[in-house]
C-alpha cells in the first residue's frame, strides 16, 4: 500500500517535471527537474544559460553552449540560494542525470532520483547508485497512462 502511494506521488511529480521542462528555451533538448522534500517542492530547474545571460542555448553551429546549466544543476544551485536544504530530498528529473550532475546530486545530499527518459550514457545513474542513492526509472509512457 505504502509502495503504491509512493508510486502515485512519483508519477505526479514526474508529470510536473515534464511540464516544467517546457520552460527551457533550449532547442536541442528540454529537461526539467524538481527537488521534493517532505512532500514539498523546495526547488525546480530546467536547462538554460546562467541568470543574466541571453536566453539562447545553442551557438551558430547548433551546438549547446558550454555555459548552459543542466536542469539538475539549476535546481541544486537554486536551493543553495534559499534557506532550504536538499539533504535527504528526492529529485525528479525528466532525463537520467549526466556524470557532472550526478556528482552535484551526491554532494547535495539528495537520497532518491526519479527519472523518465534514458540518456545516451548511463554513467551518471551508475555513479548515483555507487553513492547509495536510490535511482528509480519511470517509463514516460507509463506516467501518462496510469
Ligand atoms: Zn547534467
């Protein structure tokens, strides 16, 4: 029963993260992330350039600019600017984290990561598991059809 409740919550937060990804002005890929603690959304993020920079993620060759922040990094750094703590929180992210974001997630004290789209590399998810973080994959089709 508890398991089902958690599953329902996971699916709902994941749908919210998918909607949040729509905020991204990146053309190549839009990623959304939410950080949830004690059933409260304490932070959110989507991939994009740092505050104050132009809202364009790709250069003239359609390559992602090197200073574009990933959704996970934006969500974690937003907590750093707040009075909240991500210690023990769950992150919902629409795509499996890359290795750079995985390092940030570990250091931010996040204990669970739920994602719904597999990224081309899985080294980020493997690193999270090595750090004892629970990694949950929710199929994007399932979260819209249950
Ligand atoms: Zn990343």
